């Protein structure tokens, strides 16, 4: 999956916490996180994984 600034998530998968986007490096994950944050998007970051939380129902 191609993402912000041409970084490629190596895996994308759902969990009970949200949608996980796994990157090759921490730097790529951090760049994606910072890009999303600058656009007002809410993400969690854990190592090389970005988690987009699901909305509470």
C-alpha cells in the first residue's frame, strides 16, 4: 500500500484496535505519523506500526 510521501506499508491488517499499517523502518512510520498529524488525523504509533483507531460505535 502506497502512503504519504511515497512510503510503502509492508503489511496492512485490521485488529480490534484499528487498522494497522506496518512499515520497513521506524523512520518511515514516523514520517507517515507526522504527515497525518499535520493534516489533523489521529494515529497511534508503536515501533514500525501505525494504528488508525476505529471510531467508537
